[in-house]
């Protein structure tokens, strides 16, 4: 896991170079024929990338974006109305049956299918109208790392081209170097906080919510921790009632207005005596080293540092991060 996470910067560089022509073509098509809606199709870490896609599309393009419930096609075989829509399919393996059936249903109904998938020879890749291979290379660790980061970077590149956002495109060109710097960062405060923990909240908002979801999953998979991810807006609707003295919280804050809300919640939880570690791109209250960049790219930098940390935490807690119990690399849900 550590070695594969460390390859993420190179994977992102490969993705951006290899897919530049296709991204430009897809972006031109989307500008000329804007979809009425965007539907994401994904599971697991890829579905967390889909959360990131939702915030990117809705903030930079303004088109409503939602996540497909894959069982609607695979279990209920219900028809879907998808004419004049964009279907964004995201997967490491491209083999899960429920994902394939959902994408097939959307394509039959008239959706334009763009797939980001690590296995370019997979059935999902064959279904796509346009394919963006992740170019992450083989992942042997069960816990996906470099393919997730490549998915985030790929989605940012696609939406940046679609929106013709020069600032975000410039940030993407610098991203591989920022990722290398991020992977060198260590988070000893978070390691100390979670070494003997049994549960925690993981917080983010806006672009950062996707990496809060991903971090919570990795803490479950590799460290045996019951971690729940919340938007800092949602955590106020009941869950925060259990946050008190000593309760562990890991937070991800971007340098924009969404990050302001994360910082406000962190301050409140600290006032209650909760133990909070935060990667704060604005640098206001950060306890974990992280860097400032374009707000949409800061979560990618933060999750790169998190992967180094969670691998170390897993080993320190007596787990093997490469082979979590009861899990397989490719999950074939129906």
C-alpha cells in the first residue's frame, strides 16, 4: 500500500499526458451539446471520487449531478430515462456486474458515457463512448490508493477543460510535484490520536467531503477502526451530540468558504474537549502538514498525505494494510 500510494504522482502525470487529446474532445462535445444532467456510476473508493465529481460539475458547470443507485438496474431491472445526460462511470477494475448493468441501461436510454477506469481492457472500458484510462498501473494492495488519486485528478482535468478554467488547468500541471511533496509529509499527531482509538468522525465539506469519505473507508479497511464520514453541515444534524471530551475527530479543510465551515466545527469540537487533528489548507488551525493550492485540488494533496499516514497507522495497530480481512481486490456486486 505504501509503495503504490507513493506512485500516485507518476500516475497522475501519465494520466494527464496520455488523455489530453481525449479530454479536449470530450470537453468540446460537452460544451457544444450540454447534458441536462450528470449521473455518476461507481462503488467504494470510486464512488467517493464520484462525490468529488458532483461538487466539481455543480460548482464549475452548474449542471445537477447525482449518483446512480446501481441496484435499480441490477436487482430491480427498472427502466431509466437518460436521454441528453452524461453518464460518468468510475472504476478501478471495470468488472463489477451491477456497475456494468447500470451503465448499459443508461447508454441504451441515450446517455453519453465517459468512463474513467484503470483496466483499459475491461468490460466497462468497452461500453464507454469515450474512455479515459487511469494509467495507474497494477494495484496489488486490496486498498486502492493511486487509482483513487488518478480518478480525482482525471475528473478535475475533465471538468477544468469543460469549464475552460485556466487557473484549475494550471494547478493540474503542477499537481504531480505537489503530490510528491505531500507524500513526504508525516502526520504523527493523528497517529498518536488513533493508535488506541475504536471509533472517530472524519469531517470535510465541499470538495473535501470526498476525501473524508475515502479516509473513513481506509480507516475501516486497514486499521479496524469504526470511522464515520460527515459533511460539517450534516454532522450538526444529530451526530455531533456524541462528540465530547476525548472523542477523536480527523478533519480536512480546504482554503475556501467550505473550509471555513470545517474550521468553525473544529473550533467548536475542541471547545467541548474533543481531540481533533486537522489538515487545514488555509493554515489557520492546521495540526497536520498540508499545502495550499486551488481549493478544488487541495483535497487530492491531502489524501496523498493521508495514505502515507494510514499505512503507518495500520502497521502500528498490528494489521497488514495490503490484505484487510474478508476483502478481495475486485468486488463483484450484483
